[in-house]
C-alpha cells in the first residue's frame, strides 16, 4: 500500500520502519512537543551559573632583593666602598689600641697574650663573618621572609656562636700556653688562669655583641634592597677588631690586678663553660644549625690554630727594636685581607645557592680547579667582584696609612720605601686569598659542604698568617735597606 512505503533518504539509504508505540503514547508525545515549541529559548536553557566569588588576594609587599647577576662593577664598588673604609678605620683604631696596650704591665709579664691577639681577633672571621655569610645567603634566597622562621634562625645562630666562641676562646688560651711554654721554657700557673679567663670572657662578650649587630645589619639591608653580602662582613670587621682588643686589654688587666685572689680567674672561666649546654639546647631548635653543631667544629678549630701561629710571629717580633711599630699595622693588614676575602667567599656561596645544589657546580663554574686567569679575568659576576675587591686594596691602604700617620701611631716613619713594601705585601696577601677563596668554595661545594659554614674561617685565618708574615718581612726589608743607606 502507498501509505506503508518508506521514502528513501539522501544518499540512497532507506529508513527502517519503527516499531509501533503503545496506545495513547503518541498523543502524549505530540502534546509535549507542542508545549516545548511554545517556550522561548531563554526558558529552555538552564539557568546561568554564577561564578564563585573568591576573596580578594592580598599581595604581600615584596622586599627588594639584590641579585648577583644584576650587579655591575660600579654597583659592587659603591656598595662595598663605604663599609670597607669604615671597617678599615675600625682596624686603624684597633691597631692604635694594640700599640698602646703593648706597654701595659700585663702584656709585658704575660707575653702569651700577643699569641691570643690574632686568634681572638680572628673569631670575627670564624664566627661573626660566618654568621653574616650564612644569614646573608638565607636572606637573599628568601628563607628569612617568614617572621617565625626568622626568629628561630636568629636565636639558633646566636646560640651557636656563643657555643663556638666559648670553646674556641678556651682552646686559643690552651694553644697560647703551649706555644708560650715552647717559646720561653714555661708558664706560671696563675698566669695560665688569667690567660684562660681573659680569653673565654673576651670571646663570649665580643661574639654576643657582634652577633646582635650582624643580625640587625642583615635584616636592615634586606629591607632597603642592599645585598647583605656586600655590607655585613665589612661592618663585622669594622667593629670586631676594636671591640675584641679593647675587651682583651681591659679584662686581662683587671684579672691580672686581682691575681692574688687565686679562685677568681678559674671561677670566671668555669662560669662561661657551664653555660655551654644551655646554648646547645637553644641552637638545636634549627635543623641547619643542628648540623653545624655536629660538623662545623673542624674549620673553626683549624683556623684558630693557624691564627695562633701568626700570633707566635707577633709575639716574637713585637719586642724586637727592628720591628718596632709592627703592632699598629698588624690589625690593619690582617683585617683588610680577611674582610675582602670574606666578601668574595660570601658572594660565591650565594651564587652557588642560587644556581645549583650542593655537590654539583653550575655550568658557569664548571671548572673544579680554575687558574688565576679564570678567577680574575673571566666575564662572570664572581670574577668581576674579585677584580673590584683587588683594586680596592691600594687606595684603601693608602687611606689607612694616612690615618695612622695623622694619629702618630706605630713609632715608625711611613717612608716611600716602607709604603712600597707595605702595599706590595698587601696586594700579594689579597691576591692569594681571593684565588684560594675561589678554589676552597668550589671544593667544598663539590663535597656537599656549605661554604658559608666552612670556607670563611680557613680564609680569614690564612689571611692572618699571610698578613703577619708578609708584614714582618716588610719590616725586615725596610730595616735592611736602612742599614745599607738606601
């Protein structure tokens, strides 16, 4: 029949006949479709979904951060120059103090105090500069942005340097006693007690005061956008020598006056030693400091031993007429060298923390043992800073020599011959230190050690030894030239 035929679709296909629907179902469907046709499109669509309102995001104020890659030579020089000159003037004052107190009775009777001088003054390199480098790296990498973490880090670091200062101060006194016994055949027991108590007290008080100053400088530098690596260590150096030498002179003189009260010096020494467990408990709150407590003793103790050898040189030369006036120049040449190399080591360490992980050198520092040309004449930012720091040696020392001359310190005429020998010694010292810093920091990073904790003590101690040795050689050459009539 015609009504049963199914029209073919386009494409030649035929539509299969549908199965019949149940009774009444077709009419209901037609009514439903008619009702849907009568509706508007807006009524057919589902209601629009309103986007969830998110609370406004409050952006934290970003603290300006100095990145090593963005610094030019001029920027590095301008940031380093003022703290460097300030540090140098602090060292000049420290030299004037040492030149004055060397004539005190306690320094004439207990000459081993001169052996203590480089070791205790070197604590600013072993402890305060290491603290400054460690906190500068933490600040530059954002680890001190959280106030809670910042508080724990500050307290733990302060407690750590109190432990290290007390132990190193005691060991420095023991080393001075041993070296003094070999030098002059023996040391009296009451002098040993005065030496130990003076060393421990000086180390403790100097470390606490300088540690507080360092923390304030680093947090302040971070807030104003200055790289803490460039300013923290010079300021530590500017105050460290003066505070340490003044404390050592005052404490040793006071205890020497009361040496007849036999129990006073041992009691003072015992008091600071008893406090060590308290500082250990506080320091262990930080996981990073806990690791330093376990493994960070070797560089500090080795550095103290190296500085003590420099102290022995000072002890043997300070009373020699041919080396008269050496006391005033010793803190200056040692301090400037340690200051500059600490800046460089801190900068290299920060660079490594930015661009790599411990154990792997970044591509820009891929050479394990670079030659001096790579250290000073390559295009990297660390080579750039090495050149800037090396070029600051001569103008800085000329300014410091002028200050010593104006203050009439040292009892030595600053002649042209002396100035040339002195500047040559200073350039040799700083050049060697900057190159050794590049080697040591790379070596320690490859071994998985944090250079902030391990490199600076070795470098500043080497600076003390080189500075004292080169200065003694300088005085010896000037004395020979004077004897030849040159």
